[in-house]
C-alpha cells in the first residue's frame, strides 16, 4: 500500500490550480506515493460562505489525517512569508508528528523580505519565521520534485 502525502500550499489559488494538483499527483506516483490535495475535495453547493469555509476546513483536516507525511509549498504568498493556511497545515501535521518537507521559489532570508517598520524582525538566517523553519525537514528545497526526492530517500524508496 502506497504512503499518502498531503500537498499543502497556496496552489489552490493559482489560475491553473487543477494542473498544479495533477502535476503533484504524477510526481507522487513516480516516487511511489499517493498524493492527497485540497483539489481532491468536490465542492458541494452550500448556502453561504461560512458553511463552505467550515466544509473546506473539515475536508482538508480529513486529508491531512489520512496522510503519512506532508510536502508544503512555502513560497512567499501575498507578503514576505508563506501562505497562512499552509503554515497552519504544517503546524497541524507536526502536531500529529508527521514529517514535513518544504519547497519554495524564494529561499532568501526572511529578514531581507520583511519591511522594516520599527518592530523587531527575526534574524536567525532562516527562509521564514523560526516556527516554520523548525517544523520542516532541512534543507528547504527549490522544487516539489526535490522535496519528493528527499521524502523518498527518507522512506528508502
């Protein structure tokens, strides 16, 4: 039975979200894993936004609970840090003691991306807030495929 990987990230917001999910599924299969993505959820017709939000939240939690590990797209999203929902999913996975690998299109230091507003800025040399960098197996990868390679090596595939 193949191990399941939950693919976390802001990819669901991309114009080509279905294509991103399919690429993730194909990479997972190539490395002997089965991908679980938020795109797997068939959106129902619900009466309002809060009902839809609660439904999506519950379904994504179900997917993470089925996963054996997580690979997260930690590219900066709408600011200097990774997508807030992805960060939550990484924390939830770590709380379940699942290994997490990350990749990003920008591995520069977090401090260099944050606008100085007079408040202290973390300066630990990481690519994001320390709570994120310490939750993800190192190193941060530059592509989803590299993250899969690392996971396959970890699981001896």
